[in-house]
């Protein structure tokens, strides 16, 4: 079993990289993170994992947070990313009033 630090992880895409003790970058997919609930990692997390040779290079399997209680604290941080995705929705709603503004103009042409 190897140890390393999460270099980066994109929860929306479900993958990232771990820097192993030997300074090699190891690919990690959310499906290979052990634990219940939402499987994600946060930059700087200390983890243990098995290294396997994947089709495109080294890949981590059986990824476990080295200190499990911290992983529970990290989960709310990743959940904070959810409102950002919800913030994108109002932007698309802002486009709706513009289209509504165009609708009265077309009504004026009909009169």
C-alpha cells in the first residue's frame, strides 16, 4: 500500500491526481475512492492507495483517506461546490428576460 497527497481532484469530472511518496503522479477516479456517500478528494488530503498499471499509466485503487474523520470534514467543503453549479442556473434565467423583452417588440409589430 502506498501513501500520497492529493495533488488535485475535480469533483464534477470525478478524477484527479495523487502525488505518491516517490513524487510520481498517480491518476485517481472517484470509483476507486473507498468509503460511503459522496466520493471525493480535496487538494492536500493524505491518502493510502494501491498502485496499478492502467492503460494510460499509473492508477490508484482502494484510495482511503489516511485520517478518516478529516474526510468527513472535507465532504461539506465539496458540497459547497454544488451551489456554484446552481449559480449558473440564474445566469441562464437572466437570458430569459431578454427573450421576454423581445416578445413584446414582436407583439408591437403585429399591432
